C-alpha cells in the first residue's frame, strides 16, 4: 500500500481555483470608439476567432454569429465585460470567452493546468487517488492506520531529518520537490498551497451565492472582502511558516509538549513589488497576525496531531506524530494530515459572512453593538482568521479528522468606523495609494 501512496500522491491539488469564480464589472456607457481587434473562444477553447469591434454591442453581435451564448468574459481572470467603458479600457487582441450567464469560467491559467493534468500520467494517477479518498474515506483511514501500526514495529531511519539542502538529502526532493533548494522552502510552499486552496474555496462559494449574483451592492462588498483577504494573505506570506521548522515562533501547544526550540526565524527575502513589501511591513509593524504566524513543528520537524474535534483540546488520544523532513516516505504521508476548521468553513463561516453582507446592504441604519454608530462594513479580519489562520485551524491526522456537523458559530459581525478592526484593515488597504505615490 505504501508503494501505491508514494507513487501516486502529488503535491496538494490546485483544482479549487479561480476558474470557479465569475465577476461582473459595470460602469457607464460611452459613445463609439475606434475599431479594435479582439479574439473570442468558447469555455473549452475548441474554436477561436478574431473579431473587429468598437463597442460591446458590435462585439456581441459578431460573437453571436460564432457562438450561441451572449455573455463575454475575460479569459485571463473570468470577469464579465458588460459595457463599453470597460471594453475600451482593454488592449487590442484581448481574448474573451463567450459563455452563458451561469457558466463557470475556465481562466487561461486553469485551462493550462487542466491541459497539463491530462498530459501528465502522474497527475492523472493523483486524481484517481483523491477520488478514491473521497469515495472510500473509511477504507482509506483504515489503510493508513494499519500501515502506521506496522511502521511502529519497524526501526525507521531518521538520521537525515536534520539535513536541509538538496545536495545533502537528494532522495527527499525526488518526485515533485526538485525545484526547491531546501526542505524548509518546499514545506513553506506546501503550507501556502493549502491556504491558497481555502481562498479559492471561499471565493467560489461567495461568488456563486445568489446574493452576490442578484444584488450589485452585495457583490461590491464581497469583492472588497476578497480583495482585503488577498492583502492580508500577502501580509502573512500565506502563512508559509506553518510547516517551516526554521520559524522561531512556535505554536503554543508545542510549548505544552516541551517541543519548542531556540532558533531564530528565517527572515527570507522581501518581495520585488513595492506594494507587497509595504503590506508585509505594515502587517509586521502593527502585529496584526503575529499570534497566528507560528510554526506547527519542532526545530527538528516533528509534527503532532492536535486531536479530533470531539477531543475538545490540543491533545491527540492516539498520539499521532510525523516528521516529513526525515524522509520522502514521511513527506508523502504528511499530505493526508489535514488542517481542520473547528468552525466549519462552508457550513458556518461563509454563510455567516453572507448573512452579515446582506444585513449591511439591506439594513443601512443598523448600529454597531459596541459603539452604537451606524455600521459600514463586516469584520473582515475576524473572518480572515477563521478561514485561514491557526486561530481556527488544527493540524490533525486523517483518522482524527471528524466529518461531523458542529454547533460552534462564527464570531464575525458588523463594524462601525470606531471599531479598531475596521481602522486597521482600512489602513492596510490604503497602502495601495501609498505604493503608487512612492514608486
């Protein structure tokens, strides 16, 4: 069974991607403009045509002769083009997708990934493996549990766990990690991939919601929330430190286990773009996410299961532990360890967020429960922490990942301008203007 797992699992899938989001841009109509050349295709990219047009109406009319659907979307990011103002802001030779109003747009990036997946035997096998997990979760858990019981009776070679660089432990990097120079870099990217998956999942659920589709004000608020999520994720580097053993800040439960160390955190390099640098500097300066920007492993790389949801704590009764830094085998097995939302993402957090947005746009006279002033936004930072951070995520072995409905509720609420959380997030978003004036 282990050979099967080792040969089939790839890095965490990015199938949940921006292809599932579709947004609308609306501005005022304008008069005619010079003729420009554009390209159109269908969502499957089966046919592609060049079209000249100087208005959205002309583009739609000509596109109708090639495709039956009458909605135009940008192939780059899935945004719908709904008026001449926006059309004329785009460069010539822009590629558009012609699709129906309820279609899930496949962006260029997702189309290329899907093409690569179809051509790659390894990625195909990985999909088969993930499908097996979804269809037979209990059988898979038993297989993993049986293997680990057998592993406990073996003497494992952990003599290379402390090694870091590729040339020191070549076999650890084979089969997916070849592009990385160190184990810590590879593990940091794996953490980022999981967190990005939550962003895409949240974006998919929010933009599919009827409130988003039917209410322009709600759509504007949700788009703003997603943008603020993106800024906060940049600020914490998508929580890359969660799996990085060189991060000097350790999770509190490791202190309880006596597994913390004294190493200094790895500073890393600043991003090249001025805005990203400003966001990270601001986030660090104001300690917005410090409490949750911590590592989940010891200095050697040992991870400990934080226990099932029903355990109501950070202690695993089965004492699951793993060190993915020790061997390629352990790195593969670590992929079935999950970050478990204690407050559920799709059943609780996102519905609560949508409900708050609906209240904000339909009941503008509502007052903040703390300052008795009119509300102006939702608690973006609280929702961010519940979706992406270790405030609400626990690392658990797959056997301890309980798929049961939970009774706990989201702490998200409506905010007024006097709320500290509102001011912090607004200052963060204002950095975009600062980056433009200082460049």
